[in-house]
């Protein structure tokens, strides 16, 4: 009888221990699943969309800056007025692709403005959900510039133009007293390893502020202006919807600081607003910082 009770007790104890271990394993598995889901949301819903638009705008600014330096075409595409334009104008790049002197439509200017608003929209979304998220800078900005400059064209014996452009913009951004006062590009350019993403986005936001730039206090609003509710979710409007917003005078006024920033960078006589160009170069460099960031 005693042996039966002992065996029963051992059986119950064993079952209890097994159930407890199973429970702990289940909790651990659920936590891992939740952590994996959180990482996927951070990566695919917030971080990668931010990196994508940052890269798109980076290449657009590279194109603009190079055209200004080379004094080519950009005096036709940027200095335009948006008032009284039909929808077709927003979808027209060059009026005659074979002859740029025939003039340009609004596609290049307006898509640049739209990219800028999309960037602010993505920054808003990420910082709202994950304000303390950390990223890993795999390489420093100064090393990126150095490596690009070192990649000479072996066949033609010329220096890498991308490296030259990055160095030119970096020097302009860090030597300008007003820019360096607000955006700590030089300090961030030497960093590697883990860093709060908010520090990088803050640098992006501060590079173009004040004195003819894009007002910092309005940047959150610029991102919100291109949102709509779709199926119960907040999403970005598309380019056609953005164009139709700008066709409305009252709606267009809300975007005027960004419109002015790009449309007044250079005039039709190729007179360059050097302050705006410095801000554009600083913004270009700050976006390169974001390109080096990875979410581990």
C-alpha cells in the first residue's frame, strides 16, 4: 500500500514537473515569437520604408547638386511656379526629350517635393512607434567618403565622381558655421556601432532649417499632410493625389516652404542661392548617414 502511494506521488510529481517545464518552454517560445514579430514590424513596416525613401531622396539630391555644379539643365527644371497648372503638367518631365531648351514640366520639381514630404512621413511613423530604437552603423561616414574616393576608374584614370561629390558636400556642410551649429554632422560622421536612430533622423531634420530652409517645427506637419485613412489605417497618399493637392491654392500654401526651398535654389538665369545649396548639401550628407545604418 505504501509503495503504491509512493509510486502515485512520484507519478504526480513527475507530471507536475513535466507540465511546469512545458509551460516554461511555451512561455519562452511565445516570447520568441513576439520578439520576432516585433522585429519584423520594426524592419519591414517602419525602418526599411524610411531607408528606401532616404535613399531615393539621396540620389535625387545628388543629381541636383551635380547639375548645379556643372551648370546644366537644372535652371529649367527647378525655378517654376505651381499656380494655374493642369494635372498633365505634374506628369511631364521635359516638353521635348530631344531638346531641353523647349522647357520642362513639373514632374522633376514636384516629385522632389513629394520625396521630401515622404521622408518626414516615414520619420514620423517610426519615431511614433519606436522612439528609442537603436541601429548599427556598420561603417562611418568618413570611411565611406574615403573608400569612394579611393575607387578610381582604372580604365580612364579618373577619380570616383561620387566620392568627390560626397567630400565636397561634407566639407561644405561641416565648414558652414550655421549648419554645424544645428546639425552635428562632423561628430556623427566618425561614429560606428550602435546608435539611437532618433539621433540620425534629428540630424536629417536639422540640416535644412532656418534662413530660407525648411522650418523644423513644420516638418512633422509636412509628413502628416500626405496621409489619408484607408481601410481604417493611416497610409500615404500617392503622387496623383499629391499633385491634386498642389493644384488647390489653399492646400498648396501648406507646402510653400518646401516648394520655395527647391524652386528658389537656382533661378532661370542660373543664379544660385548659396545658402539653400549649403543646406541641400548638408541634407544630402545626412541621408548618407542613414544609408549606413542597419537594424540588427
